[in-house]
């Protein structure tokens, strides 16, 4: 392994330490990240736009500040953000075609990254409005660094591919139905969906009527926790949790798929991977017991919020006629659901929280699959009707979205590869406000599993 590759995979905290010690300069790290992004773009297509000139100016300024003795959590470290957040001077297309206006100001979460000293090298690829668990569309197909003929998932597929390939040590994604956790599972990453409201969504008061929130993707729990602290403005709370013993926990193992009126099933290789992790957790001293949450008809409250959110976003698109017909179909359905159905979906959320949350009177943490299948092949969803796309999507990814309805935290952890090398993941899930517990448990598991030592082939 070359020294350049070692630095690329040094991680968020590792690169920050190199800069603080003077062992590296920000201009060197940012140049290397930009070069690697450009070299991998023909094969991975992780980025929608790169900020070479602006990022190098910011890196030079970071070096000046570091030399003057200034310190900040990510001062001079290259990162990436998904193309659903605003960066001043760039358009926010969110995977959509058309001539979007440039943003006048940074979104709140980008402002926090900048305040911590991070250098944002670019905006990553996503499907139209983040609707699907694959990243194919207007800006081309994003591929999985571990197996390029397969998808890295979505909708934060570009961010996941960029981190998994060692382009950046961590990236920001967003999760409205698993869109951080699903691509993390399929690219051997840690992905955190924080508690709703933990990371600001301004300039929007909320995203997709409360379903969607921003979250970090990284190769290690410590790096994900560090980026979460920066994005959430929580100081070092989650970074400290990643170094803390979680104590002995009662962990509920669940394979129940919430009702969706869709034929779904769990792939045996995924089940075996999650059961293996359950055994590892038991070996670490935790009590692992089978449990099944009462999801009920939680799915009927997801659709109004999701589809009305699509309708809202379509209204921002310069030329909706250019959109995927499936997007337009979802927007039309969202128009029908924008009244009483949406109000009812929001009103019954506390009831659903009590119903599903009852399981946490019996266990401290839930362990479930993140997805029901391994990563699908590129093009698996191409040419499908709206209905067929929804059916295939739900069949592959039925486990993540209930936590978006509830607004509660979840952490994807790698669960090992399939025999042909495709990554798999499992979720650690908790009730409201338990990110610290999930992060501590994930870090304890990581110390045994050491998934961060696995590296994909060089896609360049």
C-alpha cells in the first residue's frame, strides 16, 4: 500500500492530527483528495461538482491558520457534502436536471462544517430528490467501489462511494428512508441517522415533513461521531461516546419486516450476517434476545410525508418536464395527499412512538438488518414503472424507514461481505435521544470486527 493511499485512508481524526502536528499540509491533503476524485470520476461518478479552485484557496488559508497556532476540529481536512445542501455560489440540484440558480448562502450545516475548518471539495451525486436506494439518473450512474457493477445504494450513494474509495475521510449525507444507512451498509461504512432535529436543516424548517435529516458517513465510528459533533454543534459529546464502554446492554434481535402491502423477504446471506454480529455482541458480554417491535400500519403515515415532500421539491425545479416520469408521478400523488392525510400522519406520530417504543421497556437497543438484500446490480431499477420501482425498492430496503417516521436515531455498522465481496450492514436502533449509547456500542463492536482495515480495490 502506498503512502498516498495510507494518508487517504487515515480517516477524519487521523488527517486532522496530521495537520495539527505539521506532518501534512492542508493544500497537500486537499489536492490529493481532488486528484483522487477526478481520477475515480470516470469509474465511480461520486461527485456532481468539484470545487478545485475554491477548495485550494480555503486549504491555503487553513495552512496559514495552522501555522499561526490556530486550532479547530477539522481545520484543513477535506470532506464532501451531498447535493441537497446549499453551498454559496453553487446550485443545489438534488439530482434533478435543469438550470438551477446558485445559492446565495451556505446552509446551516455547511456553515458549521466551515466553522470547524473543514474544506469541502465538492457536492456528491444523488438520485432525483433522494427518492431511491440507488444513485442513477440525471448526473449519471454512481458505482460501488467494492464491486463497480453493483450499486453503492442511495440516496447518499455519491457520499458513500467517495468515502469508501478513500477520496475523502468522511462525508455528509441525508436520510429520509434509510438514505445514509443503506449506502453505508452496501459500502462497508458507518452511517449515522441522528435524532430528528439534532443537525439543523435551515434554511428549511424541516425536510420532507420531518422524515429527512442529515447524517455522517465514515469508515470508523470515531470519525462518524466527530463529524456528527461538528454538524450538530455538540462539542465532543459523541466523540467521547465513541471512547466509552457502553456497559452491559440487553439487545433485541429483530428480523420483522414492517407491513408495506409488498411482497418482501430477507435474503439468507443477510440474515446470517446479522446473526453472526448478534453472536459477537453476546461474546462481548451483552444479553441478546429475540424481540419483535409492533410496527402496525406505520407505513401509511410514511407515504403522505414522503410524497408531499416530493411535490414540494418539484415546485422548486426550473423545468419539471425534464424530470423522471416516476418523480412526476410521485409529485402528483403527493398533491392528492397534501391535506387531511398529511395532517393525520403528523398527528398520530406520538401514538406510533408509544406503540413501537414499547419494545424499549424490554431491551436497550434493537439489532436489525439494514437492508433485506445485498447490493443490487447497476441498472436493476432502470426502465421500471413507478409502481414496479416502489415494489423493488421496498423489497430490497424494508427495514430503515420506520425510524424516519419516528425521528429516532440509528447507526449502520458493517456486517461483513458476501462470498463475492459485496458489503452488508446491520442497524443499531434506539429510542429518542440515544445516539450516545448506539455510538458507544458500535465502537465496541468495531474494536472486534475492525471493518475499517478492509479496503476496496483502487477504482482509479
